[in-house]
C-alpha cells in the first residue's frame, strides 16, 4: 500500500503513479491511497489514471493540520490496511508520512518505509511550527524500517542538521521518471510559443511550478526586470498556478514588465514547454529533487537555479547548470544572460539524467529494498519460511 498526501502537481505525484504502475504485477499487488487536493493547487490525478492507476481517496486527509480530520484520516487508513493486509506500507510526503506510518504500526504491517521528497523544515512555516514538525518527524522515524531520501545531501541534512534519525537508517534512492517524451520531443518545435503568441526569434526564459511563496517567483520577476534592461526583446513564461498568481501578476505590473511576461496556468504537456525555452529557471527558497530540472535537461534546455536543497548535487556542483546564491536577483539575471549568450553543450547533462533517473532503475531498486526488508522480517511471501 502506497500512501501520499495528495496528487497535486509535482514530482511526488509522478513518482507514486509510476511506481504503482511499474512494480511487476506478478510480484506485487499495489494499492495507491491519497488525500484531497486543495483548491487552486492543480490536480494530477489524470497522470495516474492515464497509467491505469485508480487511487483510493481518503477525503479527510488534507495538507493543513486539522486534528479532527487527521484522526478521521488515521481511522480510514487503518481500516484500509485491515481490508488489504499489505506486507509493505510505503508513505510519501509529510502528512501522509505521519498518519500512514502510525496506522501501519498500529495495524502490525511487517515493513514500513517512508520517502522524503524534500522537507518542510525551512521556508514554509514559522520557526515554532517548523520545530514542531521536526519533532514529529523524529517521532515518526521510529515507525519506519528505513527512510528514503532522493539525494545524499538530503540524507546528510536529515541526519546531521535536523537529527531526524541516524544516517544508517536512511537509504538514498534517486527519483525514477518516464523521460521518453522529453528525450524525443524536437528542440525548438515552436508549438508552445505558437500557442501563446510568443515570437519564435525572441529569447524565452521560463519557470515551471506552483505559484506559491516557497518557489519565490518574485525573485524571478526581479531578475526578469534586470534582464530586460540588457536584453529588451526577452520574454518570460510563468507556467503553473497557485494562490500567489494574482499577487505575481500585480508585481509584474509594478515592475513595468507585464507586457514581457506570460502567465500560462498549468500545462499538462511540459515536454513542448521545455523544447521551446531558451533557459529554464528555478528561483526557490528550498527544493528537494525538482523534477522540472531533470525534464528540462533531458529536453536539452539549459538551466539556472538558486543553490538550494538537492539542486547542487543534481547539477554536479554546477557542471550541468548554473547555480546562484538564493535571494540574489542580480546574480540570477547575470547567470541567465550568460546562459542565453553561451548555451552549454546539452549532451553530458542529458546522458547523465537519463542514466540516473530512469523509472526502470528505480523499480529495480525499490523491489530490492522491499524484498530485503521483508526477508529480514521473515515476512517475505517469495521466501520459503
């Protein structure tokens, strides 16, 4: 049983849908359980459904902390565990991770695993609330047989900085994605530009993600204003949606750059987006393993990112894309202009991403992890008892 807080737009939803689809059916019967997507977030259920994955919805499981609803969600998941009797419960994201791990342990599930796709300890909440979440994660770590992180840097951070659990209790397994559409879409196809009336010959810089504070689109717009001072024909695409959309549109007007900025909302087919971008930017305060960065590099699109979270490790310290200090609009603008004028050879990054982040590699890694833990617990149906 795989449990995730919600199938909102982002890497975790892609990750759980692909694992549910791809784990070998002759070995695993997988049930995907998910909570409710908040209004305005962007629902990615279509991605799961396109892969013949029909999740069970627990309406009481929301992103926000709601004690009564959380207790209802805990009760609902315990009931599902009793019905399905899984050998493994694997949880993803913070809310589902806490409730799901607790439910699994209360119901005596043999193996419990949790994946950190990132964390919410920095940049999301007040210091007091962040400390509370750290404490809760330390408690929940005791209910898992292993914790998975997507990068070595996140493992160090969880073990050394936040003391969530000991280093040896954490397994590093990079993401696995279906990258075929990004590897095969023609570069500069012009489809995305044509749909949004963006001329084919102007420099196009884009950012893809939820329009929420942690992604810091204000920094992107500040850098855009500085880029336009030197590259007056540049255009900027903001792909995504969220609670900050109206504020960001107003901020673009305040900066006097709104004629050069296109807000597209959500785009299901991001392969055509990356094909047409000259530079893809990440301006976030915090990131785990941003899927859009991987997809852009496989598409042959150069990237510029703030040096946060797991991005440095993904970009090999800057070998596969430019890194800039967080919060520095001038540095972001300069790096973007330099990338526009001197784009890197895309092949080394493309080759590395395809090798490192293939879904087949992840399925093999996850299968090996589950089987090893089940055998250790003497609960492996494939092993004679």
